[in-house]
């Protein structure tokens, strides 16, 4: 029996941008050079959702009549220290162009530091915090000049910004620690800093947050999310989900007036549809499914789900990442 997948392909407007569908390619680190042809090919191919995307007209990619990839592509978590060094507006612009040619809105996730270094809130001096805010400002300026449509501070998964919010991991006693207001302050100031550049540039501001963590739960996260929205966040990216029901931990954030992204095995079409049908989120992120099959979106749209090259959950992609190599998939290696 065929499944009505139309809800996945309804357009969505957010912050002056229109997504052609409700599918998001989330910011997965794949170790491909964002300033080179390898990165452009990886993201452009998945944005387009069709082989031979380089020769396809942009208007065709963006229309509901033509091939379809995700409505929003979020480029992988990118260290602030890379901007004005390896990454410039000039060498990032072709990456943005490739995503746009595929018909998708282009965003990039910004990571405050160097992945893998054990940074904690207690180790951050006042000068370190000021420098981080300055680096965010400069990174957004470069991304705006490159043509990105949005940026996303990474505040999830136990990394630095998430640690600042956790009462168990933030032991500071100054204005960036202590009570809820103090523990939220770093994230809010980052969003305010980012919004000051992104807003006038017409860019969306997203924020990725883990809703349940060390010493805090959904109720505390809703307080933070409300503050972030007030500071200028246009889309809340809630990750990870629980295993109880698709998108269950994203659902409480649906009352804050901005679109919400849900994650966790959304490459299983019935799960993605349940999220949208039950209004637990506005957008669904398909991650490993798009590593395994860059045509996932188009195959769902055209009713060819039986042809999808499915993620098997083998974690070979994560194994590539741990070894510092370019991420691939055992399904096509």
C-alpha cells in the first residue's frame, strides 16, 4: 500500500526564507574540505537529490516539478578558528553556490573552538569568553559575505555551550555561572552577537540544543529556548530525541513561535511522517540516510521508497570520522 508522503513536501517559510520541503540535512561532520571541490560535490549532490546535478538548471531544482533534495542543508560543525584562515568568504562562496544550485537553503553550524579539546566552563577566562564572542562575530561576517542563508551555534551534545548550561558541569561563580540566568548568559550573548550581523544580512539564526542533560531537563530547556528566541533565534534544532516516540523531545518547543527541527532515525519515512502529522516538529532532519543515499529525498517524493539505499546502522561512517578520514558508507564504499 502506498504512503502519502505529501506532508514532507509542504513548503515552510521561516525568517524570510522559504524551504521547498520539511526535510533538513543536519550538520554532520564528514571531513571534506569546505573550501575545495570535494566539499562542494558532497553538499551540492545532496542538496540536489539527483545525479548530474551540476548540469541541472537551478530553477528546476527549486521547483516542486523538478528533482528534490532537502529544503535546508546545514553544513557540518565548523570551528571558529578556521575562519579568516583556511575559510574565507571567497573560498566558501562556491560551496554556498553548489547548495543553492541544488535548490536548498544553505546554513552552516559554528563550533566554538577546536573539536576534541577538553574545554570546560571553568577553564574559560573572561578574555576567552570575549574572544569567543568576537570570533562568532567575524565568522558570521564571513558567512554572510559568502552568501549563506543561515548560521547555527552548536549548543548541544555536551560540548562547550551545553556545558555552560548544565548545573553539574558549570561550576563558575561569576555572571556566567550559578543560577539559571548565569548559566544561560553565554548562549544568549552568542545569539545576540550573531543576530546583530545575521539579521541585517537577511540570514536565519538557528540554535542546536540538547533538551535533557546533566542536571537539567525539558522545563529548564524551555526557559533557555524562550530566551534564545527573544534574542533572535529563528529556528530551534532539538537534538537528540528519546526512543519513546519520534520527535517527542522536540514537541514541547512547538509553542515558542519559531519552527522546530526533530531528529533521530527520520530516514524511516513513517517516523518522519508521524512527527509532522502529530505536530511534534515542523521539520525533520535526515542525516545518515543522506550519507547512505543522496537520492533519499527524491526517491521518497517520487514514490520509489523501495529503491532507497538504507542506512544499516553499522556505524562505519562514525568509524571513518574517528580515524580522521572522509566519511563514507559501507553501502557504497
